[in-house]
C-alpha cells in the first residue's frame, strides 16, 4: 500500500491507497498556517496513523505548492510561504527514513491522470491546472519529468503567444513580469478580463451563466479566454508534442473549453494536422492526492533502499 498526502495552504488530506488504486482510508486536517514546525508534526501524525492502518510502514508521497531545489534541498516557489527556505524532505526523512518523496501539486495531478485517469494509456501526458493559478506537469512513459531546476511543466509563467496590439504588454503577474499565461488564463484572470472589457465585475461562474443565457459580452469573454488557452497550449504542443493534454482545476469544469481549444489549435501549432486530444480529468479534486501516492511505483522501492 501507498500513502499520498496533499499538503495545501488551508487543509491537508492524506490517503492510504491499496495496490489496485482504491482508497483504504482518507484523513483530512487543517494545515497549520505560517508554522513550519507544526506542519512537520501534522504530517508526522498523518503518516503514523496511516502506517498503523496498513500494519506496516508505507511509501509516502507528498504533493505540495512550490518545489524543492535540487541544488540546496530547500523549498522554493511555494505560495504556502512558511515552507520556503526549509529542508522539508530532509526533515521528514529524519522522522521516517528514505521512504518519502515530494513533488509539486500540479505534477501530482499530471501523474495521477497519466497513471489511471484520463491520460492512462498515452505515452506522454501534459497535465494542466486551471484554477486560482495556472500550472502543469509532464509525464513520459509513466514517469514524472521534473528537470534539473524542478520546474518542468511551469507553462503558466511563460508569455502568452502571439499577443495582439490590444493585449500588449499584458496584465501584471505576481512573478513580477507581464503577460504570463497565468495572468491571462487563470480563474481570476478570466474575471479580470471581463471586468476590463465590460466594466462589470463578475466571478467566472457568473460569466458562464450569463453566456449560457445569451449575453454577448459574456460569450465574448469566454471566446477570448479559449483563444488564449489555445495559443498557450499550442506552444506546449510545439515544444513537447504530448500524446494527450488533461485539464484540471476549477476551470476544467467549463465544458465548452475542450471543443473550443481543439478547434483553434490548428491555427497555431506548427503541423499540417493536430490530433492531440484535450481531455477532462477523471479523478477531479482527488487527482493531487492520488498522484502523490503514485510518486512511488511500488512498495518494493522502500525495501530496495
């Protein structure tokens, strides 16, 4: 059996997964915000409880915001800022030995969907998070690709392709640059674009409701958003050419996106044909925690160390 943990900013969920991928036990607790040591104690308690349920020590995979620097072993790029600058993996290995793996939460989503979700059976899967932010992960031949800088899949902080005159220089992004994909294509970015164009502030779900009711301005907002997503994903296809792209996050529930993106991709991808499917995730909000569990291919990995 495997343990997967989704370390979030407000809540943390832990899963004991059976070898066939089914749930054995789930635990959910509040995340102690702004307290690194309390986070270590919380994670230790969850692992101990799930080990007890399994009857033996299990592999532990943890999905988290941000990434671990391979050069320093310290956490970076995390919106849970109390993790930044700390040796999270080393501290957990002191408690549990070398049976712990860490990965970015978007990477865990991609691994989950590639392992036994919408992307199963595809050689290369690019997993996309479209929510409060924009993130991604890349899985090749069933293995997560992270890269020497631990940032593979961070397409949200690349510039939007082929911006027109009206789009330049693009909205400011929290990373300090302008025109990032995240600043155009996230949920808050969708709402901000609608407000800029209409001077009417609505949440994404309200924009969708108005579009479904026939409001032209809301429909135009969704069309601009779909076009920008297609441009952004065409860059991914031009570089990686994945066999499937799986959408996750809150905006993945917008059913119009799938056909709208596929329709627009041929205008931007450098190919005579584009056969890359844009797929809706299978595991929904559970993909992150399931992907964390799949960070270990087998429990035998513990015994081999």
